[in-house]
């Protein structure tokens, strides 16, 4: 979806480098130092407008959350939510997901979240899907051996593709839900998209996978 330009975005980012970290590769291997603690690092790739990451940070204050979002007009909205929340366990990065291995060292991340990623439905765009083999290779490199990847979407086709992709890569699926909200998970934090789609009766799909499978 095309986002409306925000003329004030550049000034906001320059004034809030403590929230949206410039030159994130400089913190590679040192993210816990930036948070000034040794809490585990959880990363949301495609953080959108920030509702999920703020909700998770409130629910889990002993975890450091990093949200990655490429669109400037979107990440400033997320940063405003982080700022308003007062949560000190969140940082944001304006970066392409393709570059995650330039931002984190191997085993530096405990959990990865992929929420309502672009489905890229055309076959020729498969490599752009955040659950394709090329991205799984990146995630495996940065995730701790005991780490998990949690994926949520409203797109049945993307979900089915992702399950196959995870399986073919040798990942172990520890949870698969074809209608997340029917199980009433009290720990589930909804994104903006999730609230919108579920209100219309659209089922939400979720799975958790890890690289500990054979």
C-alpha cells in the first residue's frame, strides 16, 4: 500500500536518533550494549506502524525489541507510538530486510516476528517473500540456536507457501493455527492489520518454526 508522504519525517528522524537508530550496522554484535542490559533481543521484520512492537514491549519488559521497517512514512508513525508509550526496551531501524545480516551477528537474536508481510503473489517475485529460502538463510544465520520465528498473516496462499518453505528448509514447526483468534491466546498481541481483518471475520493464520529440525 502506498503511504502518504510526511514532509516532517526527516526532521523527526534526526531529532529522535535514540529511537530510530541511524547506521544500524555500527551496532552489529553490540545491541545489548545499546539497551544497556543483557536481555534477549527480539526482532520484528516489517514493523509497520508499531502497534505490535509497543504491545509486546509492554507485555515483556525484560526483552529488548527491535523493529525493522523500510518505509520512512511508516517508521515515523511507529516511532511516535514508541515515544508516546514511554517504553525504553524498543528501538527501530529504517532498513531493508535483505540487510539483516549486516545489522546482527550470528546468534545475536532470540526471536524473529514476521507479521502480515507483503505476499508478493506473482511467481517471479518469490524471492521477495520474507519466508522464501533466501530469507530463511539470513534468519538462520542471526538467530540463536534455540531461537524461534513466528509468522502471522491473513493471506492463506502466503501461509501455505510459508509452511512448505519452512518444511523444505528443514525447519521444525512447533505451532500451526488456521484461525488464531478462535484459540483465544491471551498472549497474542495484535497488529493494526490484524485488528482490521479479524473485525471483518477474516481468519488469521499463525505458525512458529525453528531451525532445530532435522
